C-alpha cells in the first residue's frame, strides 16, 4: 500500500503549473524549429521566429509564455493500492496547488477563471477551480497530467455527431478553416472518435497530453486505421496553407493526435480540440516518496534566432494620421512607438453600454490605437507582465459602433477579423494590426510604461495606456478592407497544390 501525503500533491501541482508556464515541452520546440527551418512564407517564418525567441526568453526568465496562462485541466490516474494520508480531499488539495501556483509572487500567473459564468462572471482571483478527471487503475502509484489551456484555442473546439458512413477526414478539413487563426497555429489538433458525445470530447483533450511523434509515424508507416487518418490529416491540414498565425505557409499543425473507443452502431461522434503555440502540459508520478521532480529542458534545444528590430517600418503613434495609415499595405511589418490604449471584452461591453445610454467615455479615443490585451501582473522591476494579444474576433460585434462614435482609427490583436468587422474597418478607413499570439513575454519588452486610465475594477481587462517602443506588428486589414487572413492562405493552398482552391 502506497501512502500519498497531501503536501506532496499540493507541491507537485504548484511546481507543475509554474514549470509549464515558462517551459515549452521539448518535443514542441524541436518540431517547431524544424518547421521554422523549412518554412517558405516570410510572414509565417517571422511569426514562428517570434514564438521561438519568446519561448527561450521565458525559459531563461521564468515568466509566462503567454499572457493567457490558461484554465487548469488535470487528469489523475489513481492506483487501487494507493491510500491518501488521513483520507484528505484530493480535489481540494489539487485546487490548493493551483491557487498557490497562480499567486506565486516569484512568477505571478494571470487568473482567468470566472464564477457565475452566465451572470456576474466574477474572477475567482486564483484560477480555481481546476477541471479534474479521475480514473481508477491497477497499481500503487498516482499518474498525473497537468495542462493549462488558453481560452483562445479552447474556444475553437469542435464536435459533431456524424453518420457512420461520413468521413472524419472531410469533417476535419471543413472545420479547420472555420476555426480561423484564433487558436494560434502552429499547434496540435487532438481528435476523439467514438464513445458518446462527452467521451469523444474527453478523448480529444486527453490526446493532447501525448508527445509529438508524427515524424516517427511517417518514418515507420501506419499500422492501424487511426494512424492512417493521422498521416492523411497531417498532410491535408498543412496543405490548406493556413500557416503560422493564419498568415499563409507550409505548416499549420505540428501533429495530429487521435484517441478512439467503441461507439453505438448508429453513431460516429467526433471531437476536435486544438492546442496552440503556447502548448503547456507535463506528466508526473507520485509513489509516496515525496513531491514530483521536474527536469528543466536543456537550453541548447532552442535555435539561435535573434529578433531583428530593424525589419519593419517605424511608426510614431503619437502623431499618427488617417492619411498615414491609408498608405499601409496588407502584410507590411510595422514597429510601433508611442502611446496605445488597451481594452478587451469586458471593457468593450462597458463602453458600448455607456454609449447606448448617451454617457461620455472616460477615455478619448480620437486618432488612437487600441490593443486587445489582458496582461499578466508585473513582478520586480517589470513595467508589465507578459502582454500578448487576445483573439480579435471577440470584439467584432463592437467594432462598427466604436469606430463610428469614438474617433478610434486602429486596432491591434490576434488572428483574423470577421466580415462585419472588416466592413466596419473599410467604411471608417481604419486599420487592424496583428501581433503574434504566443510571444507575450517578447511583446512585453516593447512596453516601456503602463498606467490604468479607466475601469480599474476590471483588473487585467481595464483600459490601460501603454508606452511602447518598436512593438512589432503586421498590417492584417488595411483601410480598403483587404485582409491577409483571407488572401494569404488561399495563395499558399494553391502554391502547395494538394487541395484544389474553390473560388466563390
């Protein structure tokens, strides 16, 4: 009989969440490096370079890879010969470890979990509770997989109850373009097939805990139908040409993972959940001999890449005009300096409510740019913690009213904009710029000053004013409404030439 101490479990959860906040899994870095070296799209290659540079900076500085430090998911396999000291509450102990990890003063992590999701949506302040799954298995140990899943990629999860004769491959190839770039590719797609609806979703999530091994599978060849589908999807999803951050390119996924189980004769449940460029998970074992020991990756696995701050047009936002932004072309690289405002979901909702009531906004947006971000709290001498972009499409429904009533001329975020936002941008001769998701610590180094201007009660969702210096962005939608996320993947799909481009 193995006796597991409560303090060992709490400490192991804390250590794991801190560990994955700043260390990518080694397999991810090795496979992303290989994709970077093969990439032919300049925009996608630059995006992957930023992700790799950011990753190494986080490993060295022990600060979060992404400002969205995720909702915690824990898979726990408990051996039937395990006993818990004094019969302690395992769920409570895990949540205590989560709370300690997210409030650790040496590396504060952003608390993103909200209670009362359909009502007041109140932040729990310590990112609890975790989502925990338990299995009883033979043995005298506890096997634990800990993951921190960002909201942007989780929001792109898909499920369908297909007919038994339907093609899983066809369904995936239909869904991936619909996901856009908000899940921050290149990443991994986890697919669950069979069982029931909830079991398919659980298998999809669990598959993302497995190591990246698609290149090994390519080398040895498929031996099962599931392996055949993995290889087919890996080839065809990349042939879609979506590329890193949706900018068009050769690599959209680094691996396709599949778990399956028996299902009802009338059903073919299929779930798909993506893991983003901030892939974060770790496995540990507890055997009664103390907390888990986690081995940091060797820094030599990161490629020697430097950030070329001269590669872009320098822009002074403090004297920007609509005439200047009208000269920017889709795909242009800009280096922003000056003052920008911030605001995301909650701030936009509050501003819209105020405008609808005829109230004056607390901030003047005339000729200003707004950055969709919810930063991590700073530590030590930091101006701001990791501060990468959030998914811009969530602000689409607010865009027209904000542009038409506030004088705002530019927005900065992650991934593509939807048609309603693009039309609003075009009609108002505004512009949308894209920062790289998964490069939050790197972006934060361009922020030289920060202060809260409004809605302080919203915490990380308050309106800040950042002073930035050479902040790298790409023109994603120009004043004419031309979007790189619409044009570039189509170009690369045609260039790769494995999947016909269908023009409407």
